[in-house]
C-alpha cells in the first residue's frame, strides 16, 4: 500500500509541474513548455494508473485532484504572483480536510 501512495504522490507532483508548464506554454505557442506539459500529463496519468491498481478510482481521483488543487494554488501564488484571498484559503483548507477525512476515516480506502 505504501508503494501505491508513492505512485499517487508522483502522479500529483508531476501533474502540478505539467500544469505549471501549461501556464508557461502560453496556450501551446511556446515549444518546450508545451512539450513539458504533454509529457508531464502523460507521466502523471501513468503513475495515477499504477495507483488505481489498488485504490478505488473515486478515492484516488479525490486525493489526486484535491492535493493537486492545493499544490498548484501554492505554486501559482509563489511563482506566478497570483493572490489568494481569505475565502480561497478557507476553501483550500476544506479541500485538505476532505482528503484527510477520506484517508483516515473512510472504509473505502483499504488501510
């Protein structure tokens, strides 16, 4: 199960990198950021597919998307200068709380 979560972590981190390059690709008008975006999403989906061997699809996707949303928001804040107001921060906190609840309390996740 630990390896499954490692696959999911890789999928999340690479997806966040790919999304960051998507912004840098300027609507796919810049070659190398565009290549990095497509390659990153391919690698991310591959590792997500490895995690899906063990984790239920809905649970894996909830974790992947929830953690990814929070991480890309932090990356956007740090590198792209996008602001996060109080409602955005509260919402991101609720996403984190949801991921924790699913992982700690749900019987859908094979502990």
